[in-house]
């Protein structure tokens, strides 16, 4: 029905006849002539109907916003004064010689050219209109290009795209599963996969050597801004490759995608051990665009009378840390400091001590701070020296249990970076490596920092002897403070897997029942293998600079996990429930019946 | 860990040192030397360890089937007598100089080189081993190549890969939905999509112009040999294209895939109206590899005394048809004819009349048949002439309600084709077009032959006036008697959509409740659009010649919709059910409790 997309037209088409299809972006009368901005996937072009062509003019006069048109006409240069340098097609216009109205349109519920005063609820209810906006069009088109580039990279590198099941058994990732009642197996349920983890490992046991899948994954968790009930993962697994090789081939993919689609050359990505990330940045996904660092001062304050510092300083499970903001004296008001005190409270910090360095040569009077009077002069001097303070700097302090200080000051560091726009680079990717195998909960139980299939860097004996000290062969790719992806070399022997299950408190019966097929698979000739998964939604969000993950997903759910457009989830017939061998609990039955009325 | 894949080695590698990783396919001692066939994704190569290299030899001696090895060695030519022309690597072998056992393997539960005596249940339970078989490796690798080729074709043609939700609202395709209870919305349920039909139409309303997705779809139906609870669809939708253009661009895709991956040139696909397919082949997916055709003889037998024929011949809803098997007299025994009589019974036929043409010049004695005595000589002559019978032919007859005759003789035609190996071609693709909009059920209600979003070839007025006569703009691509895919131009105006809903007996309230968002979308400037979906699993099954759809899916379900490997579906905690606001019905509760013990 068309000869060209609207957005591609330019001066090279002048004097050609073209046929276009699209939507009326804008229509206006001007000096007795009708101007229509016609929009399609590729852009907008101006079409002119003048009264000389009576029939067309009459039709064009009926046209309203969002009508769907087919237009034939001749491309001509615009008058010099009418050239619009902000439009790709701004040098030309189409002189319309034929017009067909393919479909009419009622007035749409919100304007497409402005987000002002358009709530996200109405955007999501009329998602099919919201998706007409240029930035939604761009984001989804960009997403399609990224997946295509990723697939090409992986195809070229010998990876096979293999589909794994969506209806499967409860997975051990730890989040809540979405369940699907079985009709043919009374009282039993499928689970939707939180990731294809075990299936991809089994594919390695099968000898497929290199696997990938752009896979839908599901987690029934309460949603945060960057979470959705279903999300998409670039899922990768390989056999006979070392940690180094796996990192190298997947880093190659990310670098290629950024180079081809953003024109950004990352170069070789830096590596940082987990311990350094926690110590210097208070996070296992440090945002290296921000030049601030945490500096531990525990050893400097063990002897002071000030209990807020001395208590944690003498507790092996606690941490005392300084975070210097260069020039912070001028940049931060008292009010902001109060807000930051509240902010670190979210992470459990009981306060936010600080020192303003007015004159570092005068340790008595030159430091302005609610706490400095509690610190002897030599300690003041040592702290200033440790953080390399200059006049005008502001130093924040955290002193509490290790986890609290790390999380609070890590988050404060990022908040300062954003509030004061301290970013020194647009992109800061890195690998975080050398993760511990386990973390200990408050009750002294071990849990897996990654997942229980991650291989340790040591022997089973060393692992059993000192689980807390063991490092894993896991690695995370971090970009601008966001975890883009992570993975590990996997355990490939049944004995090591059982050792790890044992340390995690999973009894043999439970091992057999939940993971019998994995333990079997590891016994029948499992190759050394490992892999990784990237979050596609987050990758696209970062690459497009979208504010929300919902802006890079065609039909996202709301924060309460609903689709306001299709009105999902919905009410279901009693008959269907009966076939599935389930019934609603009483309260819900009543509520559903009411809603159905 | 490797320098080459095993299967790529050939004479060009002679004298090179290589490092290989893989599985022990076979190990044997021969004249004091150990031969190991090492297998990886690409194939098998023979590795030789001789006793001169003591340490390696001792290790190689410990090796058993399916052990995972890393081998370094030098490629050398085999002795002329030892060359194996059946192996890609048969001209060479690797003289092993270093050996590492990467993992041991217990004796696997069934041999990989033969399907004999290996039940599908055990194959599915140990799917990770079953997938090591060469034909499973080939099938999944081929599948990966096909999807890659399809994506490349669609990317090149400007289609955007856009993901649609898996957690959605009940879809109107008519099959049973899989349901997912919502935790955050008491008593409500998501449905897994039977297809992304409405979402892809909405994407057209949004202006994406060309969409595709290789999409997981779900139907909770009782399974046949070629059905799975979850299946994969190549889902396509376009705007501003005519039926002809949509068929042309998707036909191009199928032709390119067959050319590139099977070396088969289809040429332009033939078209056949639905009515012709039903009349001549008794099927809307005719297998054109089989040269047999149905020939209607209704007009010849209206006057005969033989009620079996005359009854249907005088009933407008019935059909009387002949199916000639050339040379069938010799090819088909009495016993086979009895079996075919049973076979057509499956489709409701009450018998299977036939005539053996021994001597067509002798209408009295030359025709051997249980029914011929009921037919006057001129009728006998007319039938023989109509079907163009020759001596030695066998003619089957069907006389019953239209549906029964069509289905029974259509199926018999295919069975004869297979039993007698009548195929005249390896591939017979075609388009079936000009489908009716509706079919009438026994109660006189209309239902949509495709789905209720399919556009008719006529105006709303003509449609309402005579729904039974209306044709749709639908099209199916059929290959070798299997429906590979189908689609249609969609309704793009709200008024036409409401007309069709009305004819289907969907009241306005229900239209609004179930399809309100679609009707809205059609009001706000929907472009003319249409598309199609191909079944990927079936396409791969046909292309690989696999016997079952399960042989082209990595982790399929059994016919009772279970995964015997992971033991899914499984039993679920009471706590989880409580969070989802559901409980098991009593009987199932008891059964589940018992199973949990």
C-alpha cells in the first residue's frame, strides 16, 4: 500500500511520486491550504493539500488527529523560509494528489506529544496509544536491534539457541514461584521458571557445548521500580571453558553491542574483587562513575571515649568508615545533611556523623562537627590524613554493624553522586569477582551468595573446613552501579554438589527429592561448565536512559502486578477451577463474587 | 580447554598437535593398544593410546564409556586398512600424548547408539543422556539454525522482534487456558497465552508496522502425538499490506529456509480454494504428494434403489464420493479392506463400499463388489466413466453426512498414500485460501472458522445478510498434509468487529468485558493489518523427518503433560496455596497428602 516510509523522505526524492501510509500527527489550515504531518514508524513528513484539487481537499478537510491515511503525492522542496532543520524530512514536503482515509479515529484520551499531566495509569490503560509516542517507538525498536545483535554475536560464536520449558518444577532460586495448577495431575502444580538454570546445566551434560536463550523468567515478588513479574534474561552456558574464557566471550558480547548500537568503546573491562567493592564502595555493584570512596578508620578510633565509634571499632562484626565529599562544605546545606541522616536510616544507621573541614591546620577550631569534641586531637589528625582531607571538604561517618555501615554509606555515596552530579564518566563497566561462597545469616546458617550450583575456588575438603573463607568462581558484570548480569563456573561433580547442599543444610532426602535429576546428571559424565545471565530489560533501560523498566517493555504490569489494559488477572469460572482441582478460599470467593456482579 | 572440536578433524590436520574435550563414545583394547572414540558436539574421532606412554596408557586403561576427557595428541593418517569411510574423521586418528579425566561416569541406564528396547519413558526420565544421541543433537542444532535463519529473514525485512506477556488475560482461541493464581489480587487468575493474537494486533494499532516474535504458547488440551502443552510459534503481523503481500513475504521466508537448510527449491507455491481442497482431497490441509482424489458422484445415484447411496444423494447436507485406487485390485487384500472399513469408522462412516474393476467392458460380471448389484448398469457405467476407471482399479465409496464423508475419505486417502507408498514428491507445499468465515454447528450456531478477528472478503451488510456464504481473508500454508501455519487479514474497524461478534452470539456486554480494549483500539485509528503464525515445532519435525514432536523439543512433556525428569508438576506447600488464596478440593487434598508421604 506504500512506496516509502514517511520518515525516510529527503531532498533526494524531489520530483518523485510516492505513496505513504500513516497517522495524522497534526493537521492545520494555513492560508486556505491544509497541512498534514503524516507519521509512521520511521518518522513524520509534511503533506500539503491545496484547494485546486477539490475532491482531495474536501477529504483532507475532514481529516482529524490519528486518522489513518494513504496519501499519494509528489515530493517537492519546501520554500527556504519553511525549511525545518529539526525534522529529518524538514527540507521537503509532499504535494498530495490522492488521499484515502483508511480509518477514522475518535479523539484520543491524551496527547502523544507530551507526558505532562498524563498519569502512568492512563498510559498503561491505553498502552496501544502510549506506544505511538516517539520515545516508546524508539525504545522498542532499539530493544529489537539489541536482541538481534546479541543473537548474531552468539550465533557467530557457535552458541545454539535452545528453548527450555516454561511449565516446570519449582526452581531453587529462592524467590516466590508463580504456580500453575495441573488439570491432569490432581492437586499438583507446575511452577514458572525463575531462570532456566538447571535446564541449561543439563544441556551441558548432554554435550551441546554452547547454549543461549533469550528467556522469559518469572518471580512473584513485590515489585520495585526496576522489577516486573516476568522479565527477560540473556541466558548463556558453556562447557570446557575456564572462568576467564567465559568472562572474555560474554564481555565481548557486551562490548560489541555497546560499540555497534551506542558507538561506545569500553575497552577491556576492569576487574574488582568483591572484598574491595564492599570496602571502597559499600556495594557489590559499585558505580565507578562517582569518584567518592569509603575509607575505613576502625583502627584509628578503638581507643576513643566516644562510644558511637569505639563500640563498633572494637567489635569484629562492625565497621567504622569515612566518606569524604570534596568541597562538600559549600555544596551541602544543613537541611540536606538532615535529609541524608534520614536516608541512611532506611538502611538501619542510627545517625550520620560528619565533620566539615574549615581549616585543617586548626584541629581545635577549624573542624565544624557535632562529634568532633569527642575525638582527641591526634585522632582528628589521623582521620584527616587517612581521608586526605582538604579545606572545604565534608566527611561523613558510619559506625555500626558491618552490613549497616556498608549498605548505608554505599547508598549515600550513590545518592551524593546523583545529587551533586559528581559523575566523571558516562559509562563505568566492571567485573566484580572473587565472591564468597556463602554468607551467614543471623542464626549462623550459611546461604549461597549466588546459587547452590556455583563452584568454589577450593577443594571440597577446604570448603568443608572453612566455608566462611571459601571464595566462589562467580562473577558479576556491573554497569553504572547496576548489575547487568552474573554467573559462575558450576559444580560438575556429584560429590562437590552434595558437599555444598550439606553445608546449606539441605538433607540428603531433600537433595534427592528436589535435585535428584541434577545429582544423577552429574554422575553420568558431566563436563566442566559454567555460564551467566544478563538482564535484558535492565540492559535496554541503561542503554536508552529510560527512567523505568516499564518504558522498555511493550506491555508491562503495574506495581501491583496487574495489566490495566486487558484487566488481568481476571475472574475465572467455577467450572475451570473444578477442572483444576482447586477452589477459592472463602474470603476470596466472596470478594470475587462481588467483583463479578 | 580445547583447540578443536573432535568432529572437524580430517587429513588437513595431519602432524598438528590438537587438544580435544569430549565423551568416551567407545573404548576398546586391540593388540595391547587402547582405542577411544572421543565424542563432542561436532562428531567422533579415534584416539589411540599405546603402552609406550606409560602414564597415559594406565589412565586410558581406567577410562569407561561416557567418561569426560581432555586429550592432547598428534593427528596422524590411519593405515589404509583402518580408514573408515563412514566417519567424517575416518581418514585420521589422534595419537594421544596427554590425557586428563575431567569427570568419571557411572554406567548409563541405556545405550546411546540404539533406540532398540529403550522405552520413551526412560528416555524422558534421563533426557540429559537421551539428548547425547546423535539424532537429538542434530535435531536441536538444526532447530537453532532454522530459528536463526528465520530471524535473519525477518530482521532483514524490517520486522521488529517485540515480546508480549506470558502472564495475561484469558485468550479467546477456544482451547482451555493454563491459569496462574494471583497473589496480589485475591481470587483472580492470569492465563498463559494461547497465542499473542490480540497483543500483536495492538502493536499494529501502535504503529510498529512489522512485528515478529518466536513466541511460547500454551494450551491445556489432551495431548495427541503432535501436541505439547507449550509450543512455539513464529508469530508475524504487518500493517498496510494486502493478503497477497502478507502471503508473499511469509512464503518467501519458508522458501528461503527450505532452500538454505534443506537445499530444496519450492518455487512459487500453488494456491487452492478451501472448497476445492474439501471436494478433491477431503481435507483443508491436503497432502498433495498423494495422487489420489475424491470424485463426487452424488448426481449419478439420486435415482437408485440402493438407500445407502440414494439417501445421502438426496440430502443437501450429505455427500456421495468415490476414491479410486489405481491398480488397487492387486495391491489391497480383503483383510486390508476390512481394516480400512474399521478405520473410516473412526470418523463416523458406517461402512466402506467398494468396487473392484476386473473388466470394465463387462458391467455385469466384470465388477466385483458387495454393492454393485444394487446399482443399475447405466449408473455403474457412469461411475466408471466419472472416475476414469481402468481394469485393476479399486474404487472406494463414501455416502453419509458431508462432514463424515469428507473426513473419512480424506483420512483414507492419506492412509492409502502411506500404506501403498504412493508419494510422487518429497515436498508438496501449498496455500489454502478462500475459507468460509463461519461454520455452523448442529444447533445452527455460527462459529468462526479461524478466529473472530479475521476480516471477511465482503462488506458488513453482505456478511450479516448471508453469513454462511461469506468468505474470509484467511490463508493456511500446508506442507505434506500438515498445516504449517495460518493467518488472516484482521478486522480493523470497531463496527465490523462488533458485527462479527454479534453473528457469533457474543452479546454487547460480553464484547465490552472481554474485548473492550480491542474495540477501543479499533476506534482510535487502527491501520489495515494482518499476519500469520507458523508452528515452529511442526516445521522442524517435518524438516528433520522426526517421528514425534517430542524429538525436536529439548525437554518435552509426556502425553499426560508431565515431565518425568524433574517430576513436574509437583506438590506444593499449604503455605504457598494460602498466599495464592486457593485450596485443593477435598479429594485432591487427600491424594496429594498421600503422594507426599
